């Protein structure tokens, strides 16, 4: 099997994303995708609000001929040999660049919410503190009988490369007003779901944990602001890009039990695209969507 990032002797992350795309069909179905292309002197975001929308089903158009064309041709030179979807894929995932892979968490437009997204933003705090917070937060959420009376959900935990994300995947969609009432934060929202959870996690971990969006170097932030439609979330198996030449992590699902492992961070930091692919069935089982 070719190198996952240099399948034809040229850097092409699309080859790797094609490999994992079939396993993301359920999670990303009908969700607009996005890419963040990292160059030496630029960062370019492609998404459905400014570009023709791209969906996970479109990855079925990626074949070896298409990928071979990308190794030695510019898009303008190869357009006549490509389908419209292949052209769109090329535009979102240009060759020879490191690219982050995102999706519109609750779609780019509308008022419906089918998943709740909690970003654990650690800022400059130790990454193991983020693990401790994620561990305590998911325990508190799953034991909250009052909240489970409001919504029926499955939980999903992702290690993003720099921290953790927690998702509640809803059985039935809720209106944006549900987020405003229970999950938003700020003045007058001190008793919202996320504000109370931050207080409980802070007491349990003895770490400074706050609900909000404003980053504070001395605190770990529980941020739900990417839940509403029009906001992006990182896809499972996305590379986590530090700069144009450096991958500093890979997004993978983790189990609640794994969060209790004090050695989890060191294990995750050793992951590579190849080792993740070798254990793909393990990671897919954690997505809980098959």
C-alpha cells in the first residue's frame, strides 16, 4: 500500500480522505463539507456558503485516474477529463498541500439541530487537563436524568489533535431555540446546561473550567457556540495541521473508558495515518453509527 500522504510520490491528502470517507457516510450524510488549505503564506477556507457545496457522497467520484492526473497536471489542464464533482473535489482539496477536513455541524443554513457540539478549548493549559475535563464532563452529562428527559441521544468523543470534542447525536432534531434556552451562555445564562456543567466539572477536577467562547489562558473553556447552523466542526480522521509542513495530530474517536487512562495522550500522540487505518474497525465502532 502506498504511503498514506504520498501515494504517488506527491503529497495528496485527498487519497487518505477517500480511504476513510466510506466510514463517514452516516455521520456526515447531507452535511456540507469544508476544507482549510494550509500554504506557506496563506490559509484558504472552502465551504458551502461561498463555494458549490461538497458532500461525503461525492467522494465516490475519486478514482485512481483522477488521482494520477493530480500528480502532474494543474486543474485547468485536466478539466476536460474530469466530471463536475471531480473538479469540485480538486478545488476543495488541492494537491501538494496539507488540508484540514471540516463539515457544517448542523448544516450551513436553517434552524434544525441534530447534534450538540461541545469544544473543550484548553488554550495553553496541559493537554492532559483537557482529558480530565472531557472525562468528567461526559460522566456528568450521561448521569443527568433531567437532561435525558429533554432529548434522546448517543454520545461521541473525539480527540482532535490538540484537545477533545464531545458530541450528543440526537435521535430527533430540535429547533435552534433549544440551543438558545439550554446550551448558550453569557449574561443571564448562568443556570444554563453548559454553565452548570462547567461549574460541576471545575469542582470535580479542581481546574478552572468556564462556559463561554472568549479564550482565557488560565482556564479551560466549554464552548457550545459551534452547535448552531452555519458553524463548522472537524471531521473524524481529519489531519490536525500546525503549519504548511507539520501535522501535529489526527482526529480520532475515543471511548469513555479510554478517557480514564492517564497514558491516553501519549498513546494518541503516537498515532499515524497508517496505524489508524490498521485499526480502522476499532475507531469505526466508536462512532456508534453502523
